[in-house]
C-alpha cells in the first residue's frame, strides 16, 4: 500500500510517498481502508520534531475516515464494511490503510461524508473538550472564538451555538467571517484590525466574554485577559511562542487561564466527547466544513498550506 513516511524530522519536504507493507489487525484492533485523512496543525509540529517524542520512521496523522476492512480477535463493536472515523491510530492516518484500537474507531453516520468524518477526530474533539470539559461553558454565556473559520474554530462555533451560547467569531478575511456567521456565530469581528477586541467589548455590552477559545495565545493572551468577564475563562488551545502578560488583569476579574491538550483526555472523557459528536452529526447540529481536498501524495503541500494560508474549513487528503 501507499503511505506518507517520515524518516527524519524537519520541513514538509521530509515526508515521502512510499510503498509500505499493509498492517494486519491484532487482538482488539481494527483495520480501516482509508477514504479520507484529516490534516491538523499538530501533525506539522510532530513532523518537525517540536511536539512530543516520536520514533523514526513513522506515518503521520491521527484522523481518518473509511470502511472497516478487518477486525482482530475480541473486537465486538465493528464488522467489515462499517463506515467509521478515527480519533487516533496505531500506524498513522496518512496511508491507504490504517490500524487503530477499537476505542479509537467510531461509527460514521450515513449522512456524513468520509471527508467530514476525517475532520472530526482532532478538531471537533478539541473544541468540545475546550468548551465543555475545560471551560464548563453554560447556555446563555458569551463565547468568543478566535479564528472561527478554521477546522477547530468552525467546530467551536457550531458546538457553542447548539448548546445555547451567544457566539462571537473572529476571522481575518471577509470569506472567513461569512463562514463563521453561516455556521452559527451571532457576531463576527475582523481580527486583523488593531481595535477588534474593543469591538468585542462593545458587542458584550462592556461586560466581556465569559469564555474565550484561544488558538494563538502568544499573540492574543494579553488582550484576552482585558476582554473576559468577571469569572471568565480563557482556554488556550494553541500557542506558537511566548508572551508577557499582566497577572493583575486576571486578579481583578477572578479570571482563569486554562491550558488544554486533547492528549490529556481520559478514556471516559473521550467516550463522552465522541458520543456527543456522533449525536450532533445524526441530528444535524454538527457539520464539518471542508475547505480543500488534496491527493495523499501532496501531503507536503498540505502542511505548507495549513500553516501559511488563512484558515477556511478543513484540509483533507484523499488516498
């Protein structure tokens, strides 16, 4: 089978499109014929060697969707032919076939495409964990989603709106802001404007946001602290560097800065997350937006695009 392989850490060009032996399922494992692969920013950090320890060589990726090809001994929840998506894999998602644990596979409702299924594992699970498990956001609260036009941003907007929260989304392009509005944001703000956080304060009646979902903390955290309501929570989902902040801003508001990593979620928390995601797909409140589909062999270009271009939906690779 064909797969993307990384033999050394470095830029996107270290990823090679190669022939590898197809995996076989062992006890408790599911083999999936991959129809679509989700590309996530964390994939680029792992490929570069800047996030976590990873033995070389490896196949990148954790998010895929496809059809169950075979199951190992003891697997009871899946049968060959089932449509599934993954939330983690054993052998890597950037491949024509991937192997995962039974707990990493989830039924993909008939109404969802494989491309949409490949967009769930990291983006929607991250957004759900940030909003409900870390911030413990409640209906009626004001939620600010920075970068509301990207994969995780769209997921956060849809989840917060479906749960009865008021949503402000930010995006750097007119197209991105239109997407955020279409997917459920009550208000949108252009985050390329120097005064965009003043606009957030105006939209909240001067009270500030109860919850801020932050994807670029090294740029925004200091201004976030000035824009949260009393008892407000900032959930740091993404950060690409350091920043200096004034802790007094949090003291005066009883504000909280909450770190979040999906990799810290317990098995019980993950079960809850994906139960909610599948329910949202079934009832139509969740609908991943695909920004671009690219051939699997173009993984290098996909990694450049996800870090260098304005976010709009999800980038998906197709084997």
